[in-house]
């Protein structure tokens, strides 16, 4: 679970910076949430006592990467939607005049 959390967090970070396609931002949000969930599960998993520190550290890294990717994806999609709205309003106003 810890490795999955870290991998999903890294992949979601890559999708979080894609601002020209909203499905990529949506994918970054979903993968960020999954990384958070897997990281929390891995951090609290007592089933592997000999790998407790490595799994805990990877789980924490997955939580951090997933939460950063989630916030970045939300911010980028919000900024792009605001920019798109502003540009479409400007374009429509120029067409009317």
C-alpha cells in the first residue's frame, strides 16, 4: 500500500501541472485522493512489523505527494476555468461591438 501511495502521488503530481486539459486535472485530483487514502492505510498498517519504518515513511511520502497534487490540481483547474471564462467574455464582448 505504501509503494502504491507513493507512485500514485508522483503520478498525480505530474497530472496536476497539466493545465491545458481538464481531464488531466481531474485525473490528478482523483489520483491525489487515492494516494492520500493508500498513504493513510499504509501508515496505520501494523501487519508488517519488520517493514514498519519503511512502510510508514513511504506512506507519509504518499500522503504528502497526494495532498500537494490534490491542492495543485484544484488550483490549476480553478485558475484555468477562471481564465477561460474571462477570455470567453472578452471574446464575446469584442464580437458584439
